[in-house]
C-alpha cells in the first residue's frame, strides 16, 4: 500500500507524471497489483479507494472549549483620565 501512496504523491508533485498516459503509469507501477494499475490508469477514484481501504468522507470538526465564568474584578475599573486643554491668549 505504501508503494501506491508514494506513487500518487509523485504524480501530484510532478507535472509530467500528473498527466502521464496509461502506458507510462503501468511502467512506474510494474511491481503493483494489476487491479490497482488499472484503477490508477483509468483514474477510477472509487476503485482506488476500495483497493486501498480508504475513505473520502472524513470530516475534521473543531469545538471550542467551554469558557469558565469570569468572577467580578476585585477592584472597580478606574475611569480614564481626561486630557486637560489650556489655551494661551496671544495679544
């Protein structure tokens, strides 16, 4: 199984292998199961999944953790200091 995974990785990384014809793929997969060669050559995703025992309907869900209730702050918040503006009268 790892041989076919490595081959599929190479096919995805190389533009030459990605669009290779059936004959080129058969040469690359000479040591592989003939049914798997036929499935890869035909681009039959369902057959490849079946032969490899893979599932495509895999979902990754993330659920945020519950936030603990926050206690009241010990000290009351102070109001922000106000800017003091002064004008200079020039005569």
